[in-house]
C-alpha cells in the first residue's frame, strides 16, 4: 500500500514538475482561475499564481497560455523564497478599455522589491487610445498608468515582450540593478502623449538590446540617477528619440553617468540623440556618454543638447540650468536631417558643456550640408565632421 501522504507528495510533484520548462515548478494561471476571454477580470488568478511561484523554495515559472487576459492594476511584490522566477507569457494581457478604471493608478502591471524575475514573451495591450483622445480634447482626464514597471528590484530580464498602446509610459525601470531588456517591441501612435517606450531612472547596470520602438514620446528616456546604461541595436521612430532627461526637475538630483548608445537607427523621429534639462538650478549632471554608430533618416533634430528644455513653452522656469554636462562623444553619426540645424548645443551659461567630441559626423539637409549651432559648448571635432563643427 502506498501511504496517502507520499501519494499526495508524488501527485503534487507531477502536477507542478514540467520537464519542458527545464524542471522548474510551474504554475499555470488557468489553474488558478484565469479566463482567457479578454473580459473576465483575471487579476486574482494572476496574483495567486505569482504568490505560489514567489513562495516556492526552488526556481518557479508562472505560465500564461495563449488567450487574452483582462487585468486591473496589479502589484507583484517580492520578497520571494527563491531568486529565479520565470514568467512565460504566450498570451496577451489586456488593460480595462475604460480608462476611468485605472484612473490615476500610475501603474498598471508593476513589480516591486523582486529579485531574479524574468519575463519571456507576451503582449501587453494598454488600451490607451481612449485616454489619448480624452487628453487631446482638452477635457479633464485621469493621468493614466504605465503599462509595466519594475521598482526597487534586481536581476531582471524582459525578453521578447511587446507593449501596445500604453496609457502613459510603456516600460519603466526605477531604482533597479542589473536589468536586461532584450528584443522588446513597443508600438503606439506618433500622436500619443507621454508614451515613452522605455524609461530608466535611479538604476545601475541596465542593458537594452534589440528594441524596436514606435511611439508618441521618447523611444528611450534616461532619468536622473542612471549609471552604467548600455543601449545597442535599437530602431526608433516615430518618437522623440533617445533622450537623457529631462533633468533639472529638482534642486537636489542625482546625476547620469556612463551611458553608451550604440548602433541605433532613427526614422522620422523628432530627435535623434538628445540631452535635455530644464532651465533652473539643480545639482544634477551628465558625465561620460558615448553616442556611436547612429543612422538618422529624416530626423528633425539629429544631435541636440537643450538646457532650456520647455515643451510647448508653458510654465518655463526661465532660469539658468544647474545641470553640468561633460564628456559626451558623438562618433560615426550620419544620415539626413529634416531641418536645417542638424547639430544643436544649447548649454547652460553657468555650466557650459565641456569635453564634447564630434568624430566622423555627416548629416545633410535637402542633400546639402546641414548647419550646426553652439551656445556655451566647448570641445573638439576630429575626422570628417559635416556640418562644420561650431565647438
Ligand atoms: C560603464 O558601464 C558599462 C555597462 O554599460 C560597464 O561595463 C562599465 O564597467 C562601466 N564603466 C565604469 C567605469 O563603471
């Protein structure tokens, strides 16, 4: 006779042991009651599957089969009993179509205080179109929610995820260490407001590889307190480019240091590689940036530093930026500008930009060399530089 207790242990073992996932315990959201119909609220089912994976003492997988799953604003919290949780998504996670439901939630799907979480695959549908229309109409509207955020978390992988039509930002990495964002797709209308593709702030050791981003705001935005960021093989456009900033929101602000942006293509975007700060006092700084191998295709501002940043000229602080920008290299940047001024350095009179290097830059406007404009910028040019450097 098999004793009932060991039978139960064996049964549980066979339910959760999934050889196709490399011997991890696996929790299928359908088993905890999720409905793949796109209409039934599956938030509790996802949270239960997460709780099971988080409580597992061995590496665990949350598995989301094909189908559409309606989720309300959801926080997946650490501290977990293991540091290897995989979320394998073959379906689409759908936000409520009525933007009043998320309202001012700020975040739709968020991970907080987690360590060792990897998301593979999946589509996030933020259903932002209604909220964008409300904002465009000038009515009073809720601010909305970022689709996916990781806060105060370490050792994170986001691989092969697609984010569609977020209400606000698509993906935010905030207060994290060691994050790999790989082969992510982002898609939203060129007119959608504040729909940054990937925003990084207060984080160290973030790598973004192979992203394809079409959106209405920055493709990638890099906020205060970002260190050791590596961006490579990114396609951006439509969108507002890859931006460091906006900085100088606060008087006391951590700096941005050691950023590499390499092998990127901008197509029809508002900006290419940009650094922006508000015109007001701040302890912030930008130091040690390499923009290398960029192709610009009909980009309005291919290379820009703007220390008088003030979109729509509304509520501009009108002071001198305290943000200190130094050691920024532009290497092998070529293509076409959609405006006459292809290189613009508008730096702070209090803290002029220093150590700016242009090397092998060739940007044209209507098949002619474009123009460059410099205010309070010091540095040097080497190799072929067109437009002629104003440094
Ligand atoms: C700069 O960041 C890269 C990762 O992007 C890292 O490999 C390198 O060690 C960092 N350099 C310094 C001096 O910290």
